[in-house]
């Protein structure tokens, strides 16, 4: 796959005595706490390689969404700081790293990279420190900007280093740190980026029967990948809010919390699925709750979807009942699958967990299938709900956990990895 793409690879770069700027996807901090370091650990091979080949590392990642999309204001605080990531790396690898500070303007974040960073680069070159970790890239005004402003920030970043390595498959958005820097530096794909692309091939060319399971809170962010998946997969299973919207669109029921926008997208999708009547696997049992505050006895109930009459009004539907996965037609689909792709948390976390647990356990029972899990919430909930299975999955050749579920869906939508803007930018360097 990598040879076919002609992607420039880190193992072909001369790193000796070079400053190497590495874009990673260490977006694992929520309110100052790391809940799962998997994405950090997945990049350590690239960092070790750079160090072993005589290179000096400057790292950068985004964390969260510090920019208010409505007002454009950027808030800098500890909740979206890279400090917990630096602390984790220092403790795990027994190294010393520093984060530079820059002038911040109220509501605009950091205006750019300043020459004050030069003393840290000197310390890096003189082996007084082992690495530099730049502040959250989204704290910088130019990161999510366009035109000259984005280009100026990309040029400032490039001015820090001799070589650029992109090891952030999960960060597929075309921002200054993902597609801008490589215009000005020799650029290569890191080992994690390579591994993610190679495993995507197992989705592009899966062994059949291929089952895809997708859930989410917004239909508009998933509809284009769903169009691609229902054409490619042998079976498609929905969960979460997008399944609720699908049920409303197909059966004419009303479910609390489904927006008009989600319903319109769902109606469009239902119409499209009529071309593939055998592919959409409906999960028959759903859990209705009177409240979002928890799974409270007497305030939730299970329905069979075929018992719901047109016009039925339901409160919040917050999970797929475990019975759905014991239903013979559904169970059979998963038992005989050869490839399974999962980008799904079936229930409203943290209280409605039965659907997700039943799904993951059923998939694991199929010892022959290749199991490909999307990143983000899918990975975190697998670890929270089934920690033993999560540990097995990390080392099993039958499992692969992507670091970026959104990036995988985008790649599926594009139909080729080279459709992702950061990959396209690396190929441009070749």
C-alpha cells in the first residue's frame, strides 16, 4: 500500500544532527486529565527512531477545541494544555522536555512563534533537554486560519526545524500544522501514520462478509461515510443518535432529542438504503428513558422496534438493548463475519452501557474475524467497559485500534487514503 502511494517515509530520511518537527495526535487531554494514553504510546516508536538516528525532537499536537467557532475567540487555559502530555512522556521515557511560552493577546490566543524559543532550541542542540513540546497548536491564531495568516504560521513552524514528520493520522483536518509546514521542509510519514494507512487497506479490501458498525451523535457528520460504507460493506449496523434518527425516518415515530436536521439527513439515507435492502441490519430492541440523568429504575423500558406504531412518541432512546445482539438474524451476521469495522458506542455514556458491552463481546466471540476499531470514544469505552478485552486487543493480530475514528471515516468517504489532505500534502512533497 505504501509503495503504491509512493509516500515519503521517515526510515528514508537522514535525521543525524537534525531538528525534527513532529506533528502528532496526542489529543487525549480532557480538562487537564489524560484518560487513555494510547495515542501517545502509539507514537513512541517514531520518537525513538528519531532519537536513535541522531535527531532532536520538537513535538506539536492540538488538544480539544479552545476556539469558539461562533465568535472566533481562543481561550488559553490548563484544560487544553499539553502539560499533562509532557508530564506523561517525561515519566514514561525518563526524559526532560520543555514547553515554550509566547505573547498572548486576549481572546486571540498566541499571535505566533517568537524568537524567545531560540534559547530552548539551543538547549536541545546542546543536550541540556531531550525535547521541546510546543503549546497546543489551536492556541495559535494561525492554526485554523486560512490564506496568508495560516501560511505565515506554517512558515514560522517550519523555521524551527530541518525536517517535518507527520505522525498524526487522526488529525486529518487541513490546518497549518498538518498541511502547511511541509511546503517549507523535507517531509516524511512517521511509523504510526504508515501503520494506520496499511490497516486502512483491510477496510478498503476486506475479506467478506464485511460488517461495519457506526454510531454517533450527529447524522450530518456521518452521512457521507455511511453512503460509502453501505455500498462497500456486506452489512451495516447503526447505533446512537443516528440509529434513532433512522428509526424516526423509516417508521414515522418521534424520539425526543432528534433535531429536524438529523431527521432530514436520515430521510435521505433511508431513501438511499432502499437500493440495498439486505445490507442494513436493524437492531430490534431499544431502551427508552424518561431522563438523561442516569439509568433509573422505573424510568426506562425496552421496546421492540416493530411494536412501535407510526406516530408513536418516545422519550430519550439512550441505548440498544443487549437482547438485540442475541436476536438470531443479528447474531448470525456477526458470527459469520470475516471483517468487522467498529466506530461505535451504542449507548449514552456513562450510564447506558449494555448495548456496547454486548456488541464488543459478540464481536470478540468470532475468533476468525479481523476486528478494526475506530479511535476516540470507541477505544475509550472499550477500555472502560471491557478492560481485559482492551488489553487483549492491543496485542492481538486479529485486532487493530486506529488512533483516529474520524480520520478513518473520512478516508472511507474519500475512497482512498490519498484523499486525506495531510496525506495529499506529503505526496506532494514526493
